[in-house]
């Protein structure tokens, strides 16, 4: 009885170890991907992209140290207050303008899609009416 129990315990331990190694590999790959894309490295970003828990990242000493080191490297040096205020105002204005233009673009694209859908419907109705009346597409002379 104890021999079977020992074997099950060993099997479960091996499966847990393999799962942990797979998660570690995924988290490391995620770090490389985030770095390549130039995105900020945070525990939340790695957790979200890799599909692992925060607890896993915090309890894994190597991953935790690497994330903390990369996170601290990516923090920008604060600019002087006057320059930061002017830049901040400009950034806010441009962000607002981009947001407004994106919204306008989405509305225009939706209007075009609606018009195209309506035109397709009208085209289908006309082809059905033409077929009902016994007419068909007339061949074009070449």
C-alpha cells in the first residue's frame, strides 16, 4: 500500500516540477518579448502575457529579481518641472486630438460599412427582381 502511495506522490511531485518549469520558461520568454516590443516591464505585464500568477512571479527568486531589475532600468529620469508642465500640456493636447480623430475615424468607417451593407442588400434585391422578371445578365459585347 505504501509503495503505491509513494509512487503516486513521486508522480505528482514530478508533474508539479514540470509545470513549474514550463511556467518559468513561459515567463522568461514573455520578458524577452516585452523587451523586444519596448513595453514597460512590470509584474502585472508579465503575469498577464505569460498567464502565470503574481504569487508565482514573486515566489520565484530569479524571475522576481530580473523583473525588479528591468522595471527599475526602464523608469525615466524626471524632467525639470517647468519643462515637464509644458510637455505635459502638449502631450495632453495631442492625446486629446488623437482620441477625437480616432473616434471620428471609427464613426466614418462604421458609416461606410453601413452604406456598403445597404448597397449589397439593394444589389441583391435588384438581381432577384431581374431574375424574377425573366431577365438575366446580358453578355457584354467584346
